[in-house]
């Protein structure tokens, strides 16, 4: 196993292959910054003192990868992300240095709107998203991986000064029934929400001989499970009257039937980008699909797969069952002794 961490400043390599003694990259689809980094360097000489030092916090970035070295010396690696350095600290005499970093959503979170900002004039959702991101990061790469590379018309919306730029970007992505995050290649990726039932499986995790499963635990909870969604939209920029729509689980065979033994559990969502009742209804219907999903969480320890992304679908074979899960979070160690853990959500049985 090999890991590599390189330090860059303003696009220029400053330090290659830092001597990391511990650390991990966490990928969490429930976090505003999809990827986060923690690492330890034993030697205190790397502790930053000046603004332009390689591990300072004034725009310096770390590019991280992990892979394997073959017996002939060749190395095969996958990227784990590009991270803005947030907080290096350590004993100036003895070390070690500990350091944290986050992926580049953090740049947009920091860059609050300085005045009212509108999507007016940017016809499609992709153009509006690109406009908002490149106001902060002019050279950013934005990739549309939705089905048919869809780019629906973006409703005109206005955000006040001080509003969160990244929240505005994610609102536009949600309005086109998609999600957006920064991937391991430092790209802003717009993609469809994952479909555990019908989506393709990225990795099989199985117990027994030839398998990769080390241990697994399971939790079932009614928290974050809903059987009704109310979607509302109010757009003061256009002077439209408020609109709303409701979607409920009315399937008599569903364990979350609205008004059945599970009860009535309602989730409310809103966006200024939903300007018609039809748009609210589409949003409510789409949100209901995820809202009624069983909150079955599986915690898996397995042999490492650093290529996993936070919205991948995996198949787990254990205790005589074969199930599909959505990867909710994964922690990838940067040392051989570190543990590789995956948090999974949902769960759909397949025939063993």
C-alpha cells in the first residue's frame, strides 16, 4: 500500500510526497463539504511559520492519492481529493504536526454573497450553477453527469447579501432533481440522485473465502423516514404568489403508508426556484422517493477500496443475505495499518 500527499500553492508544486505518518480521507455525502482530510507528519520542520510556507492556510492545497506498489516497482493509484488546508498545529520542538483540510465546496461556503445576486439571464440550470461557482473559482471544472446531460430552464431567483453561495448552488441542483459535489478529481460534479434499487453496483463486498468483508453491524431507525412531503415555493423576485404541493405514500402494501401503523410523518421542503404548482409537485414526488426509504444503516469494515464515492451503490453478501446499499460515508486510511470503514444507508434485498 502506498499513499502520496503533495502540497501546492497557486497551482505550483511546493512539496512532493510529504512524509505522512497517519491520516485519513473521509467522504461523506451528508456533509456540505463532501471530502475532508486529516493527517499527521512527525517532523516539526514542516510546521508553517510564514504565509507562503507550503503547509500554511492562505490558499495552499494538498493533493492526495492512495494505491498499491507492485513487486516490479510500478505504482497504481487513485485520487482521493484536493484539499484546502484549514488548520495545521503541532509542538515546535518535538512535533508531530496535525493538519485538517476540506474539499473545495468550502471556498463557496466562505464566499458569501456581498450583495443581492440573481440567476436572471442564465437560462439553464447548468449555466446558473456555472456562473455562481466561477464567480468564486474562475478555473473550476464543472461536469454534468445527469441522464441525457439535462439542463432545464432555471427559474429566476434572488439571494440577499450575506447568503450562502454553496446553498444557492445546491438549491439549483435540487430544482433539477440532481445533486452536486466536489469529486476526487477536484471537479464540481452534477449527477442524478442515486437509485439503490435500479442503479449499477460499484463494488461487491462478501464474507467468506475470496471476499473482502471483515465485519458488519446493522441499525434500524425511524429517524429521517417520512411518508409525506410538502414542497413550497415563493419567489419574491418575480412577484409570484406562493405555490405548494403535497406527495404522500398511499401504497397499501407499504410499511410507511400515510395514516397506517407507521403514522403520519411529514417533511417540508422549499425553494424560490419552484414557481409553479407543477414544479412543487414534481419536487415533492421526487423527494418522497427518498423520504420513504428505510433508514437501515450498516457499518462495514472491509479490505480497502479507495475508489469508492459517496453516492456509489454496493452489494453486501453476509449472513445468508445479499443486499444493495448506498454508500453514505467512507473513511480511507493513508497508512497500511489504518482501518477502512463504510457507513451504508438503505438496504434492498436481492436473491442470494
